[in-house]
C-alpha cells in the first residue's frame, strides 16, 4: 500500500525527570519540544531557576547542553528522541 500522505513525521524531543531513589515508574515528562536545542534550553532554564548561582559559582556551572544529566547525585534529566 502506498502512503499518499504528504506530511512527514518529525522527531520530537522529550525531557524526562526522575530520581534514582524512586521507582522507574515515577519518571515524569517535563516537556516535549520540536528541537534538541529547545529541550536543552528548557532544561538549562529549569536548572538555573532551581540552582541560583552567584559570581563564584559561575565557574562551577555545569555544561547543560546535554542529553543525560545527573543533578545532586540522585535526580536525573534525560532528553530522548521520539
């Protein structure tokens, strides 16, 4: 059967957040984005909103352009493509 639909499916990027202390079922979706950059921007903004930094902390700012990130040793962020 030929697909006559002219629309193409596009990848979406899902930001998942969870805790290593919780069960795997407790992972939550923080957002769905059309591009990896948009997902990374969201995570960066969320991280910085919850971890205020002063001038001394600027040097310790983690590289937040990632697809997997562990925060405080127990919380994780993951960007997956669907």
